[in-house]
């Protein structure tokens, strides 16, 4: 499964925020997005970038959540 696009992550972020009652911390939103059934375990473990020091998928989600939520 390929890495979700920005638009797909934004959609997951909006749904997560709705599921959490419209207000949640970035960490709560990140966790809800990561747990979404459309994301495979392989995608969640996928390195983001080209080196092993690069943050993994949860950090990738966190960056998108922060942008989407204006943080």
C-alpha cells in the first residue's frame, strides 16, 4: 500500500477530529489517524524519507495534522 497523499491524510484528519467531538490535541488526532482501518501496519511502520534517522509514519501524520489544524 502506498503512502497516503496529503489529501487522504487531510480527510483522515477531519474524520478523526469529528470522531473526537470536534476538539482534541494533536496527539489524540494523530493516534486516531494512525489507528484508522484503511492504513495497513506496513504503512504505519514505513520510514518517511530516505534515511533511517528520518521520522517514521506517525511523525509524517503529526506534521500533516499540525498543518491541517493550524498549529
